[in-house]
C-alpha cells in the first residue's frame, strides 16, 4: 500500500529572486530576494532612493532586470510592458493616477482590452461591465463621466477597477493616500481589506507608519537598493523599522525653542477669496514656525497661494515687517521677501530637466547677472553653498530629474533660500519623502527660523509633523480659521476637533 501523498504547498504569489538593476553607474537594486504570499497585505518600505520604484517597474514590465527572476504563482514571468502584466493579473496604482483625462471612466477601465461586437467596440457591454467592477469595489460613479472631472480618490478607484478587469492577483499601491481626505482613505482601506479576503495580494508602499501598522501583514525593508529584512508586522515596531530603513535611529520629535520670538514679520488681516476661504486673520513672528493644519480641501493651500500673490482676486491685507504689501503677483511678493514652496514640487517647485545649479540660480537671476549676462562662476558657487547647507546628494551639474524625491525637495527649498527671504510659505514640505530626509528637513526649518530669524508658515497634513515642528498651530476648516493653539496646548485630538468643525459645534450646543 503506497503512502498517501501530502498536499502540495501553495506557491508564493510572487517570488523575487536575485533581482539587480543598474542605470549607468547607479546601482538601483542589488540582488533583491523575497516573497509575497497570496491574500496578504505586504508593506514595502524604505527611504527615497532605496529601490522601491525600480522594483515596482520591473514587476509591472516598465523595466527589465539586469539579473534575477520573477515567479508568479509558481510560473516564471518577465513582462515586456504594463499591459502584458495587467493581462496576467499584476497592476500598479500610483499616487498620481495614470488615466486618459478626455476619455470616460468606462473607456479608461477597459483601455487596451475593449469588449467587442465584431470589429467595433461593444459600448453597451463596456459600460455594464464597468458599472459591475465599480459596484464590486463599493463605488457609485457614472461610467460615462470624463476622467478629467474626477477627484484624485475617484481616479485611484477607477485605476483599481481597471486592474480588476483582469483576474487580479497582485495589486501594487504606491503612496495611495497622499492626496486623499481621511474619509476617502477609509474607503480605500475597506477596498484593500476586501481584496485581501478574496485572495488578492496587495503591496502597500507608504511613508506613513500609522497606515503600515494598521494594514500590513508583512513588511519588507529596502535600503540603498538592497533587501534588508522581511518580517511579520508584529515583529517590527516603528523605531526598529526606521532604523532598518535609514541605517540609524531617527526620532521625529519636538525640539524646544529657547530663542525669543521677534516682532510680527507676517500679518494677515481679513484675507478672503469667495467660495474658498473667508476672513482669515493671523500673524507669524520673526523666528517662529506656525503650522497650518486642516483636512484636504479646507482652503489651507489657497490661503498660502493668496499671500504669495497667486490669487489676485483675493481681498484683505498682507503686512510684512509692519508695512502693507498688496499681494499683486509672485514676483512682487518674492522681491519683498515672501516665497512659496508648493506641494507639487515636480510640477511647480523645480524644473526637473535643468541642473541643480540652474534651479538654484533661477529666482536669483537679477543679482547673478551683469548687463544681461549670467555670472556662471557665481551661479555654481551659490548652488554649491546651498548643496552643502541642505546636504543635497549629487553634483551641482546633475539634472534634478536624476535625484531622489527628498533631494528634489531640498533643491526646491534651496531655490528660494538663495534669495534670503523673510517669510517662507511651505506647503507640505515633506510630502512623499522618507523619514530620514523628513528629519533633515525639520532640522533645516528650525535652523532657518531660530538662527536666521525667518518667519515660517508650514502647511502639513502630517499631524506628527505639525506637533514636532510648530511653535503654534492654526487650524482651517471649510475656509475658516477655527483655532489658534500654542504648541504646549496642542494635541492631535484638539487639532482634529477644530479641523472637522466639531469644536464650533460643541461650543454652539453648550
């Protein structure tokens, strides 16, 4: 009588074995090996430049590995492009959705694989199937709507529905909640939990520790292109994870200010923009960092943009060092010492096709030119000074596009610091950068305020960052200033209460 055969072990959903990738002299991945299991949420973490994006590109067919293999459910795979990967049930959704804005939701969901009736697209079937996919995810969207009119969250949901149009086995979500409101993020968490229950493997890439703690079953840490560790979430606390990511301990915590504040450097009075914000009043003193908190869409960014002169239809007054300065336009405001670093550094903060030198020099053209000609030596010197001051990795001749996200952010800051401003308006200054670089940016901000006596208004959705860096916190809800809190009295609960309008509701009912 023959022995009963033992049941076959389920192969990993994806086995990554010895994957390496170089771009000219830069080694992006070095012999990376680990496994993803069916029906798990697997967090992939690491600093900017750790190799996460390169690995995702190889998995989804955007790039080819130099060496190593990928095995999907036991079968070797090497996708030539994302369409081929998607057909095999492997898809990625990025923080900036990759959709066709002038096509409908249904057309985007089925791009490259439209249902057909003979030689023509079966539009009726396409719309019906699109509704079914969205319904499965719990979304009620008009599939005939143009994608151009969708929110970031809705666009991400359309991309997930597009991934579901094939037999989805592996979904990669790259910084998926960076531009979502808390309510939209909760919806996405529910979708991810549902996909996990159905056996889909989800790779969650995020710098937000609270999300990783809440969602992940397993965590893989990459550093400098190499695999450091893969462990169950329960075996990695935040401090250990950060140490593995950066190779050292990093603590994001408040550093008490001992330097006295100076006079009011920026005063905003009665600032209003119809339909966006109304009657905003606050000041920022010399040497002070004021955090501006609030939910996405509350009007925070629009307030900073109006101060910088990007909203000429705004009313109210802006006073710099006691002198009223009408915010006519950005050039006028920057000449008076006010600068604005936008949230979208790649589209608005830097010119990625130019070098570090050219980016740093651009706002300082007047003082760097003589009789219409730029002083190349002084340009390079200025860029070199800023590169050292902000610890920017790379040579001043390097293209900004070749830098990591954290270093691109430092270049965006350096452009304006080279003008010696009085007031810095920073909109999400650490958005999308890793914890090690985030700590560096925090130190830079403290140095600029406390030693160089700049007044800083920092807009941030990261509550830990607001509490760690600010001397005072302003809270915006639905276009109104609802709280002005000294940092000694600030807490996440109090800020969130003011951000949701709950504080006013509570006062009204007492």
